C-alpha cells in the first residue's frame, strides 16, 4: 500500500511539474511574440526617420542645384517640359511661383508638384503623379499615388507651409515642413503615431520636445476643432507643451519636420 501511495504522489508531482514547464514555455512564446512585435514597430519608426532624412537631403540637393525649392521652382517647365492641359500623365510638370514657399497657391498645388519635381530631377525613388485626386482640389492626397507612404500602414509624408494648412504656426514657428500624418479619407490631415512614438522620433531626430526645435507636432482636427491629445496643450495656440505619454491613442500625433 505504501508503495502504491508513493507512486501516486510521484505521478501527481510529475504532472504538476510538466504543467509548469508547459506554462513557462507558453509564457516564453508569448513574451517572444510581444518582443518581436515591439521590435518590428520600432523598426518601422526608424524607417520613417530614415525616409524623412532622405527627403530632406533631396530637397537641399534640389535647392543647391536649381536655386529653388521643388514645387516652387518658377522655371520647372524649362527643365522638364509642359504636357499641356492634361496633367494626369507621367510628365505632369508645372512651374511654381518662386516665393520660397511650398504652398498650394496653384492647381496643381506646389505641395504635390514638389514630389514630382524631385522625381523628375532624379532625387526621388518613387513614382508620383503630382496631381490632386479630386478635381479642383488643391490638397487632396493619396498614399503612394501623389504622396509617398511610409512603413506605418495608412500614413504618409506631405509638404506643407505652417502647422495646419498654413493657418497657424507650430508653437510659434512657421515655415516649410514635411508633414507626417495619416490619410483615412485621402487627405493627409490626421494623426500618424502615438505620443510615445512621436516622442521616440523626436528624441532620435531633434530635442524630444513637441514645442521646440525642428521637429514639432501639428494641431489635428478630431472630435472638436483643433483638439489634440498628443501634447498637454494645443500646439496651434500654446507656447509650451510636452508629449502626453499617458495617451494610448495610436493615431493622436501628427508631426512636422521643418526644412528651413
């Protein structure tokens, strides 16, 4: 009888150990998956940083070569021709107005034509149309059609003057920027990343502050006009702010990278 009881205890103890080992293995697998996802996401953020730096370099090279900004260059047609009224083909080239502002003053807008000028100059590794996706619209954009998309799904990069459609400065600063946002309705006007992700990008490329330096956040049209849950205050009107890392919204931050 004693041997039988001892045997049963041994079997029971072995089973518990076995279950524990299985649970540990499951935990390691789950932990590995989560770590892998985090690594993949961080890689995507680094890809965005690399892409912005690449385009910044291309813009400076363009300015150095042509003494003008892409999109705004007043003699673009002398370099790359003019295909008449039909600006939906591969050429799609128009002059800018030469005011050193990449802004939507003309149709097609300089903000979209800038990407086309970079492509025509051999400084952009993507094909873009340079033309709005909506007839008569100055700023209608579509990812990987007339503006480049990024590694983060649903987000892209676009040219802009100012913090919000040229209407407001970004914490007191206004100028030509590359905007990083999402395009849920074919317009690059919503947030792209969470405050934690925006903070990571800002730290890697600038000073880690949303209200200072060459990397800042832009106001976002959300449920209420100019509401922004990326920072502790509205960047269109406030003169100070910090990234609100308590916000978990994946698309609460729209960022701008100043070019000048």
